């Protein structure tokens, strides 16, 4: 097979680093493919996907509503909040009604966390106050009183108490209560449709093999992922990786596909995304 160079884009976070450990370190056969790893925050990747700049990329499920014409969903690499998810934190406890009157620091308008927030508030973004802040600066924004509430993604879901902040709502818990216990669909891996279907499947299998390798060699993969774990020790990093790299990540299956459809359908019915999605899954 002719050597092919592909861009593989993901967040600089321990869970994504864990998933692609084997590909980064050339620990599995790649059948002539080489992967250029592009590490950027999820909001940036979402925006780049809208411009079709990336071959394979992590993406917010929310953002898939805007790129489905050009990208297909891969069966592996999904991030599912199974009984947990993005959280709302503040210096004091606020209920839903109070939060609608506050300024909320959010990590990006195309993130799934932001879409879940709108569904939870039962309000579109035009009807509440928010400011977009890099995800790793939201704690400080709230502590500095530059926002009243923070919408937290990534490892901050485990470390917010260390910042002296209070949990107001876990959107993953809420979603499961409202949707038959299904996980909240947060992120997915997608591949550009310029690749033929047979090739998409071959590349998809490589990504799945990389995830399986890390699960089979967990201590070494976690050790590698630690370099992307901001202020987390091995135990906490391993716990965070376990939240978002698990059986859902290898193949989110029928239930995973169902929850993605529900999430985007509810968003469409609420007028939060422009049209009902016809989802395309590789394999």
C-alpha cells in the first residue's frame, strides 16, 4: 500500500493521549499510514472541522450537527458521560432558576457541554448571559468574579473542590435521569468523507486497535498520558482516563448511537441546531 500521511487531531488531554499512545509511539502496525498528531483544544478543532481542514479529528457531538455533510462518525473514540459529565460550579450553590440570571463562563459555543447547558436551562444562548473562556481558565474566571458560574469540562470535573468551588449541577447525571439512563454524548472521532468507504473502515480499525492497545497496556499508557494531565498525579489521571476511555470508547454500539441521535434531535426540536441530522457511522 502507498504510504499515506493523515492528520489525526485531538485535545491535549490525558484521555485522548491515552487513546492514541500506540499510534504516537509506533507500537502497532499501521499498514502504510502515518499520522501527524495535531493537539488543539476542542473548540478550535470544532471550528477547523467546519472548514474541512482535518482528515481525522476529535469533535464535539454538538459540532457534528454542522459538519455531518463532510464527516462520518467513527465507531470508536467517543467520550460518553455515563452518570457524569460537564458540571456547573460556583462559589456558592445556585439552582437552575438562579443560574439563568447569572453570567456563565463556558469553554466554547460548539461544545457538547454548551448544548447540554441550553437543554438543561430550557433556554437558547440568546436568552442567558455567557462568556467564552479557555476551558483551563474557567476556574480562575469564577474565582476572580469575572463570571458567576463556570461550565467545566475535562479533568476539572474531578478537581473543582480543590479550587474551593461548589457543584451546582452535573449535566451528565441530569441527562441520564431524563433519557432512560443513557450516557450524555460529549465527543466523537470523525473522518472526512473524501476517503472512500473501504478506506474509512481500514483507518477506523487502526484507531480502535490503538485504543485497545492502551487498555491492554494501561500502566504504560497512563504514564505517557500523564504529561497532558494538568496538576494530576497518576491515580487521579488514571481515574479520569477511566471515565472517558472504556467500553463506550471501543465501540459505542446501539445505545451510544441512540443517545447521539436523541441529543441532536432534542436540540433540533428546541431550535438549538439548524436541522435534523442524518447521522452517518463508519462500519
